[in-house]
């Protein structure tokens, strides 16, 4: 028999109501947190290890124990995230339709082209810098691509070898 417990059911069992967050706020808080790494181990401790070291059984005990171990962690993390949210608010005020359109065009047109079609420019540069014909460079690049396709070496080796084979 398979039993499925939702996070909400677990919270109710623990006596911890789910906080209500306005729409989109958790996404913005998560983004700010990612940028400042506010809940990384160096700030809040290595939680996977702390929960294993925790001797209690109840949520209230965990909270008390954790805060004794890291009394300033919640405050430090909160301050880091709030500071980043202030930067994001300022940035949001600079975003308009024109800026979004520039971003979309850069992503769809320029970055796609650079990311997927840079090989011709790379071949030309190799030919010029190594003073060999483009056909030699093309052969070397084709050979590298064949090796990579057939998994004869990993990507790191391929990156390191580009300059050698160029």
C-alpha cells in the first residue's frame, strides 16, 4: 500500500500553518536568495548535517536547537536577501518594453547564432593565426567533431585540444 503525504498534511500534523505569500513574491525572494546565496551553508550552516546532529523529535525543539547553534543565521540571511530585493526593485523600475525587446532579440538572434554557428568564425581565425590553409583547419575541426561525436574523449579534452588542433 502506497501512502502519499502532502507538505500541507505534514505541516498540519506538525502544527505549523503554511504562510500565505502574495503572488510572485516567493519567486522574487528565491531569485534574490540565489543571487546573494543567503541560505548557503556558510550563512545558515550545513542543514543536512545539523538535522542529523539534532537530538530532538519536534519542530519547536528543532527551532530552539538550531537557533542556539546559529543565533544570527536567520537575521544575516534575511538581511542579505532584503538588500538584493532592493537592488531588484531598482532594476525593475528600469525595465520597459524596449528593454525586454532588446533582451529577447539578443537571446533569440545573437546568442543563438554565436552559440550554434560560431564554428565558421573559429575556423577562419584558426587558419589566420596558424598560417595554414582553411582546408587544413577544416579537416582538423571535422576530425575533432568526429572524435567528440563518437565519444573518444570528453568535452574537457576537446576544449583543451581546440588550440592544439587549430
